[in-house]
C-alpha cells in the first residue's frame, strides 16, 4: 500500500513537469519576428527623440523621427519605454502592424501663496532643469518635462527663496515667507534706543518704537535701506537676506569751544566740516550740524595756525589754536625751480624771522609749476615746464622745517586759458578777438563760472598736495590795455558795471573759500594798494570790505613806489609826483591806518616792497625794509610778506631767528 501510494505521487509530479516542459517548448518554438514602431510625445504629437526602448537585456534608442526596430521579438514579449521628463510606458508584443507608443510628459503644477496672509503670489519665478515659469494672478505655475529628483527653486521679490526636490507628485500649494528685517536703532554715543527713526527701502518706510525697534517686510534682495533721524548722521545698509540688524546712529551735531594757548576764547574763528562753515561767538563757542561720519573739522582764526580735528564719535570738541604770525618771502614760477634761490630761502628760514614762503603754483604766464591732475591744464596746454617734480615731498620737507607754505595762483590773467578757450576770454568788442594787455597776455573772463571752477580746482589740488594756504593774485578785472585794445572796448559775459564786477569777485572768492576750507586750507587774496583808500571798486571789482568778508587774509600790495598818485586821495596828492618810493614808512603807515579803520587788524597781512624803486632810482636798503615792517607793527599788525621778483632777498632787513 505504501509503495502504491508513493508510486502514485511520483507519477503525478512527473505529469506536472511534463506539462511545463511542453509549454516552454511551445514558447520557444514560436517563430521570432521584427518589431517596428514609433514613440510619440502625447502633449505635442511629435516624435519623441531620445526615448529608449528596453527589451530584455537590450536597449534601443529611437531614431530622429522617433522610430525604432527590434529584431528577434516573440509574441507576448514585454518592452518598456523611458524618456527624459516623461512617464514611462510598457507594452506586450502582439501580432499586427507597426506599434505606436505614446508618452505623457511629467508635469509639475502647483500654487504659491504668501505664508503671512495666504494670498496668491503673482510673478514668482519657478525654475527647474533649465526651464522657468512665472506664477499667474492666482499664484499658479506649471513645469513640463521634469524628472523625479530634479531640484526646483522658487523666487519672488520680497520673499525668501524656496528649493525642493520633485518626487513625481503634484506640487500642490507651496508657501513663501516674506523677507523680514528686524532693525534696532540706538544712539551711538549713549547706547540708548531711538524712537521715531525713519527706516525706508525706497518703497516702504516704518518708524522705530520706544525700544528703537522696527520691521521692514517684503525687502527685495540687494535693497538699499536708509536709516535717518533729524539730528543724526544717516546710515545706509544693503539687505542681503539677513533677518536682523543693529544700527548705531551718531549725532550729527558737534559743539565745542575754540581757545588760544592761554585758554582765552577765540571769537570769529571759522569751523568747517567741508559743506558747512560756522564762526565762533564771543565766548569761542560753536555748533555745527549735519556733520557727516568720519568728518574732519578744519578750524581757522586770523593770526593763528589752522588745525584739523578728527570728529570720530565725539559730539563735543575743544580746540586750541596756536598763534601764527606769517612773515614770508616769495619764489616765482622759475625761482622755485632754481636750487640756489630755493636754498637761499631755506637759509633765511633757518637763520631769520622768515617762517613762510609764497610759491607760484600758477604764475603770471598761466603755467602750472608741477604736474597737475586738473583736466583743464592739459586741455589748454598750461603745463610747459615742471618746476616742482614732487610737490608732496617738497612741501613735506618745508613743513618739517617749520615753514608755512602759500600757493600763489594768478587768477584771471590767464593767457593759456584765454588762448585755448576764446569763449572764456575777455573780448575786444571792436575786433571780436580776445582782449590783450600791455604784456601781450590775454585774460580769462572773471564773470564766467567755468573760469572760477578751473582756478578753484587748482587751489584745492594745491591744498591736497600739502600747501597750507592759497593766495589768489590778479583776482580782479583787467587793466593796462595794449596798443589796439582799450578799456572802452573790453567786454565780458555780463555788463561791465561796478555791481557786476564786485559780484563776480565776491562770488568767486566765496566759492573758493568753501572749497579750500573743505580741503583743510586757508584762503587769502592780493589787492591793489589803492583799494584801501577807495570807496569804489577802481573799475576792477575789488572793494575792501567785500574782499575781506570772503577770505581769511587780505594782502594789499603796499609797495611805496606804486603810489605815484599819492595817498591822500580825497585831499590831494600827498607823497605823489612819482616820489612815493622815497617814503617807505609813511606810505605803509598811513595805508595801514586807513585799512584798519575799514576792516580791523585781524585779516590784514600786507605785501611790502623789497625791490629797488625804479621810479626814483632809490636802492632799497635793510633800513627801508625795517621801516616798512615798523609801519605794520606800529598799527598792531605783526605779519607781512615781502615781494621781490628777482627772489634774491639779500639786502638784509630781517631780524635774526
């Protein structure tokens, strides 16, 4: 029984194996065939180039028209099709004609809303695998042909960017968080919070609360944020995605006291931060508002050396000025290039009371003594010869020696400018050509702002190179016409009236003062000696009180030999008849008295005569030099400058050091 049953089991198993074997044999006995077809993009109906057919262990890439042919396929076999950005498909091999496989693109679609209020975000940029889309009015977007695992990025102005990997499913609703910058503003000096500070990105603005806090929302990347409050220096920051910032605002008002070395207050001292200049009151107090960050205050007072003070974080500064009595000589354009003359000037500074030198930066011929970076210099060919090869080094050496340096700039007598730019020249109305003086030189028009700007640019460059002061000469309207020209035919851009002439000189000097003070320098002006005696402008635009108002120092040219008409202008020709040069003390003394009655002593620093009197033939001696100095001292003025175009200054007359 046992054997019979076992035999039955064995027979049954053998039957199953036989059936399987027969089926397998039947499959493999089915003849193979060639399978052809085409793969189509369901969205466009066009052939899907680059699709791959997988049949068993074989992979076939479709042709340019999406077609394919696979040899040795049997009925019932399975093939799979894959293509970038599309849903995969599969198919069984069946009898029939050419096979057409249609593939649906993968589509990523969704909606972006504002995380803070749930509102749809229009115009958000969604990007993936080189493809971009923008959300519509409802915040919707769609990307076609994106494979799973692809990184998707969404950006919208004013929102934090979002990135995620596509998992093959619909994106659904996505949220973007608004950019939020939390700002705390405190007083830089007291560290106390500031309430009411205005914070703006140009489109939106908020104000800080009692804790000095405020929030700006929806900031675009790279937005400039301005933080400002009256009485404080404004602050600017760029938004780069940070979520908070602490701003320290510095009070922009600086107060202080200006005193001398004895501790006495200095009234009428000038304090400038560049854009703004104020003067001290009778107690030496000053207050200057709107002072920018990292400002330098330049402090000047007649009779004192100017001082530069770094403000830093200070809101109150006390400044002490040292007395400075300027007693100087002169080096011409060519003189400063002569080593012997320069050495003699240095010897005088080492051994005598001389502590200053006036140097031609722009001389009588309009040429510039050193290589200038002012564009107009090259344009008008004013760079003939270089007299000072390294101005900064040269001036630094003089400063080490304790020498006060004054840059002389011949202003409106400017042959290079008037020649190269006749549109800026003084014109002869009879000929229409530039007007020419008795030296054969042309003049620039003092009423032209372009002319002002050129000389002011030279002046600030001189201060930046290391000069302490700029002195403008020929800061006047022209005189002394050449043959064929006269003062009657002279024309300017403005009518030739006293009011216009004075306004032009005043306007130029005021603009120059602001620029020179902003660069940390001192401004002075040369005027005719007769100007101190006249109540009009002498036809040249120089009026004593007006000039004094716009400069730190006035230097009337009190050369005795030039007073050939005498000095008692309204009472006769005292010392006249071309004999004034015989009276060096009297001419200077009486002129100083008149000038002091009009403008006081503080700003007076006269030019005096060192050269011989060519009208009388008198040779000026050391005694004549001393007499002129005595005339200034007798009138309470201690500073002076001596003029000698030869630059020799070898007659003596200067006290030992």
